[in-house]
């Protein structure tokens, strides 16, 4: 966790929130019989509420803070924490919390300097100290800000460097057709829960991107990983039945790619089927690779369609329910991502 302000300052705020600050009223409650007078206001006894909310310097500091947030001062120091619940950016929320913590600490510091050192700090100097401490907290955080004018104003008021978020980078995801005399199969699995009612699906296309075969298959209750594996195994079985030799299988599950190379990645309930698949793979020229999910939307649509089926279903043409994915992202996708 980031250290946004010294623990000693957090402790003062914690004690104040629990009414444990050693002001005159709290000391008298503990049995100390002492005369009481607010050293700053000089016209009333010292209580925690008066010192931190009502006395002359506290009132000026709270009004200054409210004007910085473009608000009217109508809150006490305890109610001020509700400011942190607003929809600020992550960096701005840290700056606001730090400002509140340091304001309460500065009030306590001003009181102690006046009482024990006979040194009176004016409210302009107090504001300068709050800004300096808050600036340090806001600059040290790794949190980012946003582009709103309110955030900009608050950061500038406390002399904080604005931490801009990383600009989105466009990542190009391409679906490539296979070479001449090769067949490409994209597979995917779907599950209502993990584990839950699951299905798998896939699409076979030639070097001209023409559809050869599509399938959707409900497979009962299993995990999403097992659904992905079943899609891979079903695809290999279909390849064997059609006696295709040059095959490129593409999946958005990197675990399936690993499982195709090592049986240790395959659950025991699928080991026998995996062993049969390995025998078939030895007879094939087969490439198994990973693609990002944005390039595998057609197979994803086929897998999801299986949730409405009772048994495996085949299509030799593009079914209507996958045409939007097939037309829009069947060949390529452009996806914004933060890199």
C-alpha cells in the first residue's frame, strides 16, 4: 500500500475522529482539573469541536479548503470526509484525503505552537504548510488523474503534478487464412458457470476464407477450460473423419495450446479421449496456435449457440446467427488496449 502521509499525521486524525485528542475538555474528562481557554480564540474554553471546527483559524482554513473545491463551507471536519466519496479520479482522491489529513494536523500544530512555545502562526502560513505537505502526497502517488477541469484546478491549487493515464494503443488483431491445400479451424468453448452448463464450437475454412464446416456441441456440466479442450478434441475428430491432412487449429485459450503438447495439462476425465486425439495428431501436419479473443469471435458465437441445443449440430454454410461476427470481424479486428 502506498504511504500517502506520515503515520503520525494519520494518528492525529484517527484520535480526533474518536474524540481522543488531548484537548482541555478531554483532559478534564480523564480527571485533570485545569482551567481551560482556547489559546487561539481567547474567549471560550477549549473543546475538540471548537478547536478543529469553530475557532478563528480553523474557520478560515475550512473556508479556504471549500473555496478550493469550488464549494460553500457548510460542513464540519467529520462531514468533510464525505468529499472523498465523490467520483474523483484516483490521484485527485488521494490529494483530497491528504489535504483533509494535513489541515487537521496543521490546526493541532498551530494550537501546540501557541500554547507551548508562545509562537503564533497566522492562517496564511498554515495554508502554505497544508499545500506543501499535500503536494508531496499527491506527487508521490502512482495513481493517475483524468482530464476534467475540476481535477486540474485541485491539482494546481495544491501544486501537484498531474499524472496522466497511459494513452490507449490500438492493437491490430488479424485472422489469417491458411496456405493453399490447408484447412484452418477456429475453436472455442463456453460455460454458464465454472463449472456449469457448457458447450463448444468451431469453424473450418479454406485458403480463400470460404466456410467448409461449422459445429456447435453441448457437452453438459464442466469447467470452461474443459469446454475449450472438448472443442479442440471434437475438431481433431472431425478432421480425422474427413481425412484432412494439413490442418491449422487456432484457439483463444493458451492452456489448450499447452495441453496439445503435454497430457499433464489435461484433466483425468478427458485423458482417454486425449490419448486418442494424440494418435490422430501423429498422422497429420498440424499447427496449433493462439489468437486473441477479438479474432476468434466467430468460434465464440458458435460455442455460445450450443447452449440452446440438445445435441451436436453441423452447418456446411455460414449460419445466420454468426453472420454479424463473420462479416465484421471474421477476417480482422482492431482493438484498443492499454499497453
